[in-house]
C-alpha cells in the first residue's frame, strides 16, 4: 500500500468549554505530519477547533490518521466510521485509545498506542512494504477478529528526535497565525509527580525528557514574526528548576526571539526566587498552576505534595514578580462536599487570583482514579463526550453528580460575578476585566447549553424542592 496522500484530523471538543479563549492545536499531528512530509507524502492536517474537516479531501486520501483525547473520542469514531465506509483506511492514536485500544478497533483499522514519533515511521514502512504488523511497537490490530496488541517500545522518544512542527501543513490556507497570536511550543515531556487523576504520566512517564537549549532556540527563531506570544506546552515547565534556569539563561544570553510567554507550572516553582526572577526577566506573562484543592484531605488523595499555605505562597510570590496567575482547582474528591466547593470560590476571591478555572474531577482512562471508580462501580456514564471536566461522570462520596456539576459551575460564577467585575473597573484592572467579562459570558453560555441535562440530573438526584431550571444568578 503506497501512501501518497495523508489526511490527519484532531476532532473538535464537544460542547462549550468555559475557559477556551485561545484555540490551539495539540502538537502530536503536526509533528507526525512533518515526519511524513519528509518522506514525500502529501500531508494535510485539520484541527477541527480551527478549521472544519473537508471530507472530500478525506475521501481522496490513502490513509486517515486521527488523534483523540477522551472527550473527542465519539467525534473521532464517527469520522473514522464514515471514512472506512468510503474505503479509506484509518489509524487512530492519542491518550484515549492508548488505554482503550479494543474499543477503538471497532472503528479503525489500526491503533497506535503511546508516543508515536518512532512507531509511526515504522507503521508507514509496514504499509508501503506490505509487511506484517508485528514489528511496529505499540500497534494494535485485528487478526481473525481477535485484538492483538504489540508491546510498546522499550525506550521513550528522545526529544532531540522530535522535529520542529511544520505548521504550513495545517489546513486553512495562507500563513498560519494561531488564535490570539499565541504560538505553541513543547520543550519537555513527562512529569515527576504522581497525581492519581492525571493521564500525563501513564502516557509519557515520570522521567522528564528535554529538548536541548539550542533546539528550543532554533524553534523560537523559526517562529519569529508569526505571533505575539508563546505557550510552552510542557506539562510542568519548571519540573526541573535547574533545567528551566539553564534554558531561560541561554535564550536571554543568545537574544533569541522571546515574546511574552505562558507555561504550566506547579506551586514548587514559587519556592525558588532565583527562578522566579529569571522567568520574569525572560518575559513570563502567565503561569497555569494546578492548585487542585484547598481541602487537605483532597490534596492527600490526589497525592499532591503541597499544602494550602504552599498555594497561598505561590499566589503571592508570582504576583510579586509581576506574573499573572491562572489557578486551576479540581472539584469532587471523596474528601469534599458542597461547602468545600463554595469555600474554594471564596478563597479565590480573597487571595485575588487573577483568573481561575474549576474543573470537575474526571476519571480519565489510563489513570489510577479511573481504575478505582470502575472497580467500585461508581462510573455513571461512558459517554466520553461528557468527560470534559465540566460534567460529573462518577458518583461522588459526599454529594450527588448533579450537585458536583452545578456547584462547580456556580463557584466559577461567584468569582466572575457582576459585582466583582464592577470592582475590577473601580480598581482599574482593565486586563482582568476583559477576561472576567469573557468568563462570565462563557459560564452563562454553558448554563444555557446544559440546562436540560442539569434539570434531568436534578430530578434523578431526588433533591428536595421543585425541579426548576437552574440559574447561576449572574447576569450580563
């Protein structure tokens, strides 16, 4: 089978996400597409969040490659079914199918599990040489109706072997400029932490792997003139403070293109004042911090090695260094009840966190938490489209699924209430005002789109009082 034309698709997430102000692609498909294009293959990548899929191009392809996370799996499967009906073979990869390959093989010809920079090239070799699938690490396939799963590669992908993505392969035409001018870049993989709800470490491991300073500098220089900011996709940009300092010092010393940038970090980064000063000097604009909870019992259950005092210190130190704080909280652990969620929103207001995000605890396949909920019979749905951290999909210990969903969204409504928005105007916090107005609108939009489901969930919960349509109590 000669692959001359390859179409790749990242399906759009279902419904409305409350804090999706900037639409950016995951980098898996652009990386694989770059590798394929080096072989002379005609590659077109559709990031459905940014550009609708042109099925006419899919139907003309020799191979369709789909990457999916859990919440986009239903859309991925629908597209795969349609493509196969049109005679186009399909391979699916990504975190969701890595852990549920048998399910994916009901819709695809092959599944590539885990990291795929090495295995995808071997997979293309297999197709072109019409050889057996046994030699492709991480490949799942059907033989006589039976699912077969090749072992994953014994060694993880080295970051120096990951090419700089060629974004010209993305559908949309013209010079690619990402949403809001934010350029996505990844400089490491893996995370040293052991959070029970996180699918990063099952997918990429605990041992961190880094691009060289020179590799990062080269990529940044290639992006010069293509955007106004950079989002480092690393799951923990400061997971190794020593490496973070080395990288930032190298970029500053070499005068590399470095617009304002954003990154995901843990509270531990705030303990290193030298690192904080260097981050700010290098243009760090915003940090996304997984605070997770102000309930010590939740932090223990999550295996987050931090305290509430660590959270307070991190907020204060980041702000002292002029770095915007986006705080992310996880709601719904077995140690939490309704009052915990309400207290969390009050905590966010009191600590004056710049922006916040309440994420409903979600048992993603591949995580310890998913396995635990499955074994205890507490999963209430396998509608993967609901696994978006905005809907309760398991039975909480101290509240109903309805209460978990409702109180989480209501908590965000408190933080972005009209009264607080007026306060931002009075304090002259214009930048925060823009984000708060957006978040207020998104919360209300989410409410409208989920009104029917919330009403049904309330009735199923048999809560006292009339099953009236919920209102977040926040007006335009």
